[in-house]
């Protein structure tokens, strides 16, 4: 079971269509070690053209995301030997583009220092991030605005605590 914002993640097929994939954190409940990665919801296959046609066919199907436990060999071996109940799987962020997914996976890994801390299974950070599309840039801009609004709210709350209630 995947968790998103503390709740079981069970999207409808329609809801799933609006995202490309997600950034996740898998936690080993025995030793508290974690693994941070990304996973796509959809896989595409290119099939040969139909008889008499020239263009290749593209099929889109749901990936194995529901049963996925990361690409780390140690984690995969632990799942195989000890079962899935040993792990908690959290979706950190749902992404609308592959570019954003790659960016946020790398950002999350660097922010957490996954290569330098023993509490992570991650052994390398591999990322290839292209120039952001307009959609990616709009998303990042909205995220910055949301962070600024949150900072302003925190400042207002601090100021309210300083003002005496009698005034």
C-alpha cells in the first residue's frame, strides 16, 4: 500500500491520468533505513506499424507502480526474503511531467544527504534533467509563491503571540 499525505493512495483511473509519476520514500520499519526514488505511472511501448501503414503504434499501459519497492538491490532482496510488511511506502510528491519528477527526486536526495548518511539505502544519485518546460516553470513559480505565503503566515502568527490580548 502506498501512502500519500498520511492516507492510503487509491486513485481512480481518471485521476491517475493527470500525473506522470511520483517521488517516493520507502522506510524499512525494522531498522528505520530509507530509500528515496521516483516511479512512473505509465509505460509506453512502440509496436511495429500495422500492415500497409508506416507509423509505429504507441500503447500506453499502467506500470507496476502498485507492487513496486524501488530499484535498490538490497531493498529488493529484503522484500523477497522478509515480505512487504517490513516496509512503509510514502509518496512525497505527485508529478505532472517527467522533468519535474527527475528534478524533485534529485532535490529530495540532495536535501536529505542520502549518499552521506547511513540511514539511507541509496548508493548513487543519477539524474538527467533537461531545461524546464513552461508547465514546469509555472509549477515551480507557484511553489515559490506558496512557500512565501507560508512564511508570511508564520510571521503573522509570531506577531500575534507578541501582542497582548487586552489590546
